[in-house]
C-alpha cells in the first residue's frame, strides 16, 4: 500500500467518478446547484472540483475537498478508510454503482441497480440530521430512553415517507395501498467497501412513538447487503461491537462503551465484515426463542460470525441477555425503568485469549446496574455453550 502514488495523487482529477462509485448521484456533480448529498435542501450544494481536488461548497454543511465529501458521505472520520476506498476504486475492487460491470447482457440489471441507487440517494438527500425535539430524537431519547451522544450521521430524520401495505387487488394480483405519511428514522447501511448500499426505515409519529402499524420497520430495496452494517459510531481502535437492531446496538454501546454497528437482520450479521483494524469483536446476541425447526436465529448468526472471524485470528466475545426472548435493548429498558424485581442479567462468553477483555466489559456493565457473569466459551461444554439448537437460556 505504501508503494506507488498516494491516494490523494491517484484521486486528483478523478473525483467525479470516485464519488459516483461511492454512491453519490452523478447529476449533483455537474458543477451546477443541487440538493446536497450530505444534508439535503434543494440547491445549496455545488461541486466545483477546483484543481481536480473534488472541492465542493454547501450553504448547509460547509465546504471541503473530495476526501472530506467522501468521508462525510460514508459516515467515517477515518481518512485511512477513505484512502482505502480510493485505492480500491483504482484497483477495480469498488464496483461503481453507476458503471456497468458486465456491459452487454446485463444492461437491464444495471438499469435496475441504477434505479435503486437513485431511489436510495433521493430518500437520503431528503432526510435531515437529527435535532433536539424532532421525531427521531424524541423516539430515541423519550420513547426508548436511549442516549444519542456520539452517533454518526448515518441515522437521520426523513420528515415524511409514505407507508404502504400489500393488498389483494383481484385476479390473485397484489398491489400496494398507502396507509399514511410518517416521519421516519432513516439509517444508512454501508458495505465493507464503504459504499452505501441500503436504507432502513423505522416509521414514527410526530411525537416520537412507533407508527400505528404491526410492522413499523422496513428496508428499502438495496444494492446487496451482504457484509453491510449501519455504522452508528466511529470505530477508531481495535475493539468494536455488532448487534442486529439499531436500538440494540445503541443499548449495547451505552452499557459497555464499545462502539457498535447494526446489521438489521441475523442473516446479514452472519456475513458481517469488521474493518481491518478490528482485533476484538463483541457480538450482542439476541436471545431469540427457537423457531419451528428449533433454530434460534440470534445464536446461530453469532455462532457463524464468531467461527468465521476466529479463523482469521479475530477474538470474539458474546454478550447474551439471560432471559429468552430478549435483547440488549430489553436489558436497557428494564434497567432504565429500574424494575428491581426483574433486574436484568447478561452472560459474557469468551475464549481464554480474551477473558480479561471480557472481565473489563462485564465490570462496565455491572457499573450500569446490570448483573453480568463471564463464562469461558468452550464448544465442548454443553452447560455454558449458548448453542443455536439448545432451548435453555
Ligand atoms: Zn450540505
């Protein structure tokens, strides 16, 4: 990586194509006034690309060069990560969203990807950073009693998105019926290549409650979520956490201090890829009830991820609430409501190499008023193994 031209030299004069590869709509990079890809608006943003440095100016969020635009768009404070994306782009590792990978037969699939990318881009551009008192702020701080300090701008407010439900329209066909328009907590999912690949929606009411539907969380059609995550906190060191839900991730971080990303689903968690610097991963496991086949999705995903990463020399600690059917957000809710008759408890499972780290994390959890026990993770020990097929907690 140190040989050859620097990422800055590589990128100079090529910022438009790099930023399009990162997922920014090429239409806003033509030098005219447009909505800002970072903070929205209608015409506040202009990409002037002075001296080929990718410079831009925004009346809403300020000015910068190509690296600053890329880092802000990718929700990272790490120049190294942005530089890696640029180097990857020139090595052909970062497939540009808008550029055809297989030029001839794939054209309709390419059009499809481009159309999806534009939809995602549009929704993101329409969303706003969180401000005190807005519906997302109230949902997190008042309804969920979660701390929001330190969150990146991957979590934003969309002021109004349509809520659609599938309905039968006759002849066995299915259509969509609009039920209402709601503020949405919009969360950006980012691939390991640092490309934004999806948006997750939590439908809310104006006063920060869940919208009045059975299913209030929906993902927009994305560009392939394998290995992706919502990068809720900056990861700057060798330790990070991962959980399924956004609220669960925020709760896990609040209880341990470990910056934690959300994968949204157990399936996506199985394929999660931490940044290269990470040497210790804390998995906040959802203690799911067994499904009809006896499989417990949260444990299963954690197990698959753990085995894959341990094979690469990454240490893994599992943090598991002891009550079946709960996750770390439930632990946080019970702790915050101070329901002493059911004070929450978590188990930490660690291998010998990360036992001390697990004890440090357990001590932090204890200081937050949650009882915690560290257990050795020995795959042959039926008593302590939170096996995906076992029913006991
Ligand atoms: Zn802006």
